[in-house]
C-alpha cells in the first residue's frame, strides 16, 4: 500500500527526485573524498615535511567542502519540494474523493476518521518522504561509497567491516525490535489515560453527584501506573541505544588501530591510510545508524498509507447521472414508489415497500420509533443514499437521472443533528442562496422563531458562529438550521426531527409561522412528538422499515394500533405512575 | 431544550466565556511560552522529589563524558606509537635518535629533523606492539566504562522523568476533583481536555528528549574544549571560533524558518478546520450544492500550506548541511594547521588525529543544543498551560466541623436564595420554596428560566450569592459535600456512562452492591429486560460508539444507577428528545418507580408526566411565577395554562383541568 501510494503520487516528481539522488550522490562522494585528502596530507605532506603540499591539499579540501554543502542544500530544496508537493497532492486526492462520497461511505468511515486520514495520516507519509529525500537516500550511497573508499585505502582490513557493520545493525535491530511492540502498548496506555480524563471531564456532575471522586482517582491511578510502567520500559530501552552504538563505534576504531598497526609495520599500509580507513569506518557506521532510525518510521507510515489508500479505493455508491435531465415541469412533487433500501450484505432491509406521494402545498409527516428508518427515508430524496430498488422521483423525474445541482436546489434539508458552519449567522443562512438579501434573512429568522435571539446578539446577522455552531444552544442551532433551509426557497422541505430541541411553545409557534411560508412547497416532517405532526395532511407510521399506517391523525387513531400506542405513551405516561 | 448553564450564561456570540476565566485566549494552542524563565524553573522544580536520582545522573554523566573525552587523546598515543614504528623502521638500526636527527639536519631536511626530535623513535625498531597493546586495552576499557556509565545515567534519568510526569498527571487529576464546577463552565471542554492530555504528553516528551541530551551535550562541549586546549591551545582557539559562528548561523536560519513554521502551523490549522467542517457537514455541503466552493477553498488553503511547509522544511533543512560545512571547515583548517605543526615537529601526529576526532565531537552537540531550543520552547509552553490549570482556585473547603451524616427524611427548603453565574447577569433572585418529605416537586418553564440551576444549587455544585438552602433543617454548607451528595440521587439529561460493563455502570452509585442488588435495581427499572437480549448480558461493554445500546436504554441505565444508590432525595432531569416512544414509556415507569417515597425534584419537559406532582413550580427568568398543583394552576389560567395549551397546539384543553384517558381522542389538529 505504501509503495503503491508513493509510486502513484511521486510520479509527477520523478525528475525532481532524480535531481535529489544525483545531488546526494555528488555531495556524498565529496564528503567521502575529504578523509582521502586528509590521508594525503599526512602521508605526502606531514611525513615528508612538504608544507606546500599540505597547503594545496588543504585548498582542495576546502573546495570539496563547498561542493558538498552546495549539493546538500540543493538536495534539501528539491527534496522538500517533492515531499510537500506529494503531501499536497495526496490531501487533495483524498478530499476530492470524500467530496464524491455518499452519506453511506461517510458513515462507513466516520467523519472523524476521514478527517484524520486526510490530515495526520498524510502528514506521516509526507514526513517519511522528507526524511528519505534528505537523509535516507544518502545512507546507502554513503555506505557503499565508504566501503569502496575504505577498500581503496587498504584491502587487507576489509574483513573488519564485515564484523563491525553487522554488529551494529544486529544490536540496533535487537533493541529496536523490542521497542516497537512497546511503542504500540504505549499508545494504547496513553489513550487509556486520556479516556479516563475525558470521562471525568464530561461526566463531572455525575462523578460528584455519586461521590465517586475517590473511585475515579483510583481508576486514573491504575491507568497512570500502567502508562508509567510502559514508559519506563521504553525509556530504559531507549537509554540503551546510544551507549551501545558508541561502544561499537569506539571498539571498531580500537580494532582498526590494532590490526592496522601490524599491516603498517609490515609495510603493506601507510599511516595516513590507516587514519583515513578509520574515518571511513566511522562514516559508514554513522550512516547505517541513521538509516536504521529512519526505517523505524516506515511501519507507522505504512499503516497511515493503508488508511489513505482505503479511502482512495472506495467508490461512491451514488454516482452522478451520465446523461442528466435538466428540464422538469415546475410543480413541486415528491413520489416514492415501492422503495427498498438495504446496506450491502445486510440480511434485513432498512426500508421496504415504501410508496407515497407529496404534492405542492401538502405536508406529510413520518413518525415511528428509533431505528424505524425515518432518517434513511429522508436521505433518499437528496441522494445521500440511493434506493436499492424502487424509484424516488422529484417533479416526475427519477432523482438518479436529475442533474445533481438541479436536484439539490429543489430540496431544503434540515438534518436531525443541526450543523452550522464557522462564519457568521448571515453566512450560514446564505449557505444555499448566496444572493439572499438581509430582508429575506430576517424573514426566514422570523418564521424560524430565531429573530429574537439573533436581534439580541450585539452583532446581529454578523454575529460569529463557531465551527459546528457550538457557541449557540441546541435549540438555537436547530432554529438557525431551519432558517437556512427557508432562505434557499426550495420546492421540497425535509425536516428530519428538526423540532426536538425546541420547547413546546416555540415548536407550536414555529409550525404555525411555517405554514404560509411553505404553501407552495411539498413538506416532509419527521417527528417524535405527536403534537408536532398531528395537523399534517398525511401521516406515515413507520415500524421496522415498513409503513404500518397512513392517513390523517383521526384516521390513524381509528385504524392504526402502533399510532395509538405512540399517542398514548406521550399523553398518559405521567399518570401511569 | 438544554438549559445547562453553559448555554445560558455565555454571551450568545461565544468565545469570551467568563471575563475572569483564568486562561486568556483559550482554545489557541500556545506556540511560545509567555514566561519562559520562571516556568522552566518551576518545571525543573517538579523534578526535586527525584533529587538523589538527579544527583546520581549528573555524577554519572560527568564520569561518562570525561571517559569518552579522554578516549581519543589516548587513542592518539596509539597512532603516535604506530607512526614512531614506521619512522623507526626507516632509520638504520644501531644508531641513536640524536644521530638520526643530525643526519637529517645535515641533509638539509630541517622539518624532518624537528619532527624526529620530538618523537620517541628507536632507529631500526618497528612498532612496539607491547606498548600499543597496552594503550589499546586501556582505551577499550575506558570506552566500555564510558558506555556503561552513560547507560546508567540514561536509565536513572528516564526513571526520574517518568516518575515526575506520573506525579504531574496525578496532580492534575486530583486538581480536577477540587475545582469548582464554575471553572468548567468557563472553559470549552475540548480546550481543557487538550490541556490534561496533549499538553502533559508534550511536557513528558520534552523532558525525556531534552534533559538527557542537553546535559551530555553541554558536558561534552566543555570536556572536549578542555582536551583541545590541553593538546594545542592554538588549534583549540581555531575550533573555538566555530562556536559563535555556528550559533550565529543557526540563529539566523532558525529566525527565518520560525516565520515559515508559524505559517505552516497556522495554515495546517485552517486547512484542518476546513476539512473538518466539510466532512462533518458533508450532507449539507452536498444538499446545498456547495461542493465547488468547498473544493475551491480547499485548493487555496492546501496551496498555502504547501508553500509554507515547503519554506519551513527547506529553510530549517539548511541547518544540518550548514553545520556540517562549518564542521568540515574546522576539519580542513585543523588538518592543514595541524599538518604544518606536525611537519615542523611542534605537535605529534597522534595529537592531530585526536584533535580531528575532538572537533567532530564538538560540532555535533552544538547542533543538538541548537535544535533542542525549539523543542524546549514548546514543552515549556505546554507546562505553562498545565501550571495554569494547577494554579486555578479550588472550590471552598468543606467545613472544619461538619454536621455528621444522619438518616434524612428529605425536607428541602430554599430561603431567599440568590444566585448568578455571571456577576453581570442576574439569574435566580430571592427565591424561597419548600419541598416536604416524600413529595414530588415538578419544575417547568421555558428554556433559560433557571430550572437546571435550581437542582445544581441543591447538589451544591455552585455556591449561593445570598440566602441558604437547608436539608432537614441543616444548612447544606455546614455538611461535607460528599455527605450531602450521597443523600441525593441524580438522573441527568445527558446520559453519562463510562467505558465499562453494564454491571459496573449500574453499580456506579453503590460500589459495594451485591449481584442480587444490582439485578433487583435493573429489574425495577426495566433494564433487566433488554440486558438479557444482549449476547454478553451484564458484561456488555459500553463504549464511545455505544452502538449496542440505544439512547433510551442508556437513559434506563442511568435510572437504574440512581435506584441502586437508594438516595433519600431525587433529582430527575427528564430527557425526552430522540428516545423512541416505547422506551419512553419504560423510562417514565422507571422514573415513577424511583420516585416512590422519596422527595423528588423533576425538571419536566413534557407536561403530561407531572400531573401527579404534589407541587408544580412554573419558573421564568429565575423566579417562580406560579406554584400549585396541576388542577390549581390550570384553573388560574396563567403561565402554566399557556404552556399546557401550547403543548397540544390547537388542542382543546378540557375545561377545569379535567384530565382523563379520553383526552387522547380529544387532541387533534
């Protein structure tokens, strides 16, 4: 998954990446050349007392250093460019893909998970690309180059490399392989501690009401203990890495001197070469060490890549029509014919055999217990889901054939969970109709019983709204969300349990004000309270995804046992005690 | 509608919260600490219980650095021995060193003569492997010891840090239990959560990563510098120049990259916010046809982020090569100057080699210290935010001489109570009421009337501004909070359950309850029925997703929890919305079971549920505008009557409050 993601999205940057590799190659060769020059200074300059040679070799070293820094900086430039461009492109691809998703795919992943995938996960993979471009690429070049250069200095000592390099890799590998599972445990423990804290904060009234502070502290202490235990283990392993690496590096240099000495003594090797060999060995080992540490990022990035690719590979279950209908007759009308909806692989359908018609000026109410399929039913109209069989048609045209933009301008949806976007009251109200005048906004607020509190805000229509609408109360959020649908003047209104957070008086006033406003529109109201829906032209009683009753309030009271049960529960429960 | 204080007291535009809230600019993650020095000292102060360990760490670090620093110097001796052997091999055997020096002078090779004169060469003899072996064994021993000490130091430091972080977490948790609820109302919950989780994590990571490295890095710089001066003051001075040089360069680059980093985090924030909105409001974006605009905004912000993060990555990426370059520069100069000095005999080759190793060791910790500055800044900023929380004012302590808990009958009296969340905004003024033992008191009224506030005051979640509340004649402030609350059972609108099994959640109100008691409570509150349909029964784990248990069933669980606690006083905040009608009936029955023989305060949303109440209080704007029984209030045709009519909009309200079963058919639109 990781390699596929990288292959696909790094392709546009292949020339940039080639430049990175070439630059790193030159830079690495340059830095490998320095010890060689240093060896020359010792062997040809110092040993023979040739000061002129020392100076000219020094000049060369300086020049080589300049080449090295130029190449490194250029490599960082191109590497950052490619990595950040990669991140931007992947983010964009994920965002675009999710934009095409239907409510089903969004629900399947969950909005929070999709957010994490398009932000943090992309960042993780992007970080790996950065590190690879700036450091990891150089490691094998440095390793191979260092070995070549070292062997050029002296072949006889090459066996030392065969000992030192594996020794380093094995010991780091041993420590790291012990750390990886601990890291995972650590994350779980951090989550556990945070969950306890989260629960304590959200449930603080309950905790105090039931006098459970002591118990909560114990619960927290247990989680904190477990976390600290793991952190101690991880920390102790981490503390081991540096001393072990240093020991191997230092022991290697001692070994080089000891075994090199006899080769120098027998004249097979020069002293300068010995010093250079030592430097190369250090460079090789350092680059191996870097490579190992960066490789530790790979497992994590791989998990992230998998999560990203999962999103990119998911096809939307609702696809726009190939040949969209753009002409419809003007009358507002909504019709469902023998509609069934089931989740893929689910044994029982959520909805089945649903047929009804709503025409202009009519109000249809849908009532039923939780899980009866009311929200799903409403979602079929704007194609948040597509019916698995049967047809949903708006103004006589199957919604699947209608131009999506055209379909959406015909529909005003007030969702069950009223969601407001960050901005101002006005920007939220104009969401579906950017050209609406201030008068139109006030009118909609008036109908939605929101005028009073908006007027009470010092900034009025320009009052700021926080993301999600968290700075207004649930009831205010709901009323603003209703006003928003009113401003876009749709033909079909879908109120999905939109009055639940209003107190009864407000609910009644709102519905009364709504009636003249929606006289030309087809209205669907999903409700829980009988009082909210009792005056609808037609009431549909849903139970377990099928229609068990349809008619007016009076008709249903005579004929539909489920409806009677609902009505009784709301009117008499108090006196049943 | 929810009328918890959060929504009623904050200005509708939000943002500000309480003026006297201790955290300025809440919600904005602090990027830089405000008071670096004092906060840093305080953070270090938190390590003081670990003093013995810290002292040991410092001692071990000094030893290990000294050993590591002396190593190359001794290794230089080894190189000298090898070099002498090489030179000695070249000279004819049997002569003395002086003769060889003179021979070189005679040949006009003054430099070589000087070099020879300074060396310990025996002409004709090769490398002294005995001496070399001894030196190398010493070096090896030194290195092994340095590594062992360094490991011990890291081990102990890790322990000290982890224990300190453990205590910091525990202190914060403890603090949460002592803070007044007023404090929590003034804070966005996410912000507070972020302090107790993310910020503490950040502090812990910073301490772990910086402390050990900072210590060894600083010691290494000092030690290496000392050794350099011992070997050659001249070369040491050259190397010393690199310190200010690298500092200036790093500071310059860091200053420039800082700008990009700030922009990068700001852009990440705005982009993430946009993504979050677009995904959370996904269906609205679609249905309102805003996909193109949303994509456009995304493209712009994504491009901005790209520019900023590229800049940040590039500019900060320059630091490493530049430091390497300075290191190389240093290396070249030392190689040349050192080479010249060896050639003229004023320095040995081994010393030059040792010096090169030192200069390598020298630049590395410098880079580390430089890169750590940022990390430390962010860690201290987090610590500051945690300290702010720890410094917030506690709730008033329990009375020193509390009235002991005795069995209570549950008579509650409010005597001229006044209370406001916001000093500027009056809420409850001069309110008096009496709830007789065993009576049910229902509170109705529009949103924001102060219904929930009233029960919050009984629980003593908040302190009164004036007047007093008594329970069986005892002022509640004269009791310990826990004694008071253990007499009261509460069922709230938000069905708070914690991540645990159903059994644990029911037993929450009475940890010592037996299995029989738990099941009896479950049966009395209709929990038993649905729990038996779950595959894991009472062991079913309630999680955040909560898919296995519906909203209504959760409500039943909270009722069972209150039932098991068996309080003498009950507070019920009726939750109604999005509970399906069948469960709703069960909830009503369960609440009724709970109420029997107990003094109960019921915050009612649905008037049909409170007709039997002994006393109905109609509240508006913090005052009780009407009180009486259902029939009395309907007869007065006042506020209650209006509310009652509105509930059955357009419905005929049966005359004289004659409410009977027939009413069902009387309702129509």
